[in-house]
C-alpha cells in the first residue's frame, strides 16, 4: 500500500497536490510523527467494537490511525478546503465519516445516535486547535455524552492546569471543572518538531477518563461552578474576600463567616487550597442559606 498520510513526505505531497495553505487562525498544525500518533491512539484503548470521534482531522494523519483501530470513526472538520482532501485520502476506509462543521455548533447527542449506534464505547481522540481547546473540552464533558475517554493533544500549560491538585499555582476553576467530570492523566509532553508548521507553544497529550458519576454530590451544579469561579476571581485574595464581593456586597462579614465555618472552611484560606469536596460543601451551605 501507500505510505502513511502522516509521513512527512506524503503530508507534503498531499498539501502540494491540493495547493493547500495553512490557516493559523484555525489552529492548523499537522502531525508528522509516527511515535506520537501511536501514543495517542494507544492511550485511547480502542478496538473494533469501539467508536472514535475526531475533532479537526486536518488532512487525516490521525484519522487514518483511528480507522485502522476503531470500528466506527467520525471526523468533524471546520475548514471546507480540507473536506475533498479528506474524502480522497481516506477513501480506503469506508467506516470513516467526514462531517463539515464547527464542532461547537454540532448537536453531539444527535451525532452519536447517527454515527455510533452500532458500536459500544466511544472515545474522543484529537490533536485540538489550541485557540478553542477549553470550550471544546467543556462542551464534551458538560453534555454528558456516553464517552469512555477523551485523549487530546493540547497546549502543555493547559494540560497542567487540568490535571493540577489543590495548593499549586496551576490549580483553578478549570482543574475543578475537568476533575468534576473526569480523571485527567498526562500521557506525554510533545516537542515542536512533530508538527508542520511548528506551533509556538509546548504541547502535551492528556487523557480524561470520563466519570460515570461526579466524585462529589452537589445540590445544584450550576451554583457549584458559580461558587468555584467566584472563589478564584482574584487569586491572591482570601476565599472570604472573593465571596464577599460576589455574594454579599454591602454586608458585614458575620453571615458569610458563619456560613464558611458551617462548611468547615477557614475564611483566611485561598480558593486555590480548597478541594472539590470542600467546594461542594460550601456550595450546598450557601444554597441552603438562600445564596
Ligand atoms: N488532526 C490533524 C493532525 O493531527 O494532523 C490536524 C490537527 S490541527 C491542530 C486542528 C484542526 O482542527 C485543523 O484541521 C482545523 O482546521 C480544525 N478546526 C479548527 N477549529 C475547529 C472547529 N471549531 N471545529 C472543527 N474543526 C476545527
């Protein structure tokens, strides 16, 4: 057969044959490294009974690997210019479906019903466009799709924030949101040289093992996330100061501090030291007090 799509030579050939030019605004950095592709696909743990959803297939480097491993593959690509290229280079793989769309506008439950009815578990596997990493991952997690895991290449700094534990400088509302829905695990860091063109930031592969149910129970998820965001408004301020400006403006501190102590939290602590369980308790206590 032919050389793999991801080989540097074939990638250049495909790009030249179609007169394709990279759009930086769409985060187009294509993978040309077999080792990294192997690591990504291995981390997802796919087999013929599973499905793979890829976001941003580019010219199909990763899509081809997914096609060789999974039973059903759907790739959602925003750039119209790539659609005919993908259809051509992936024509040997009839179980691959290319969809032209902005993934942020796709009804994913409908997509799952149409494309993955025949397979068991589904993984999201992608080398994500870095300008929309967080909105894409939050959409995947918040919509509570029947996902086994999400394996993605993202900016290294964002991966570290997602996987951070309480107490460190990387821990924030993104860590809490991601960890509420999944168990994150850094798979590897990735050098610039595996992409064309090379991005300006460092990259990493992260796996989010999607949870069957959240690790803490909260009475109101929206409220919980609002309390978390408010607690990090100004990182250097105490939890008491941050919550006061958001929920108790123009009031004395007595009621807030009584509620914090009811939740077992010292008012002098900073938001970055609280665990998920502590945020859950705090949110429930505030909610019960009508806040
Ligand atoms: N998967 C390919 C690879 O690894 O070589 C390309 C990865 S490249 C980092 C990101 C891809 O996402 C590009 O093909 C880009 O056009 C596409 N993309 C950017 N924004 C998108 C969006 N909102 N929805 C779907 N695809 C998007």
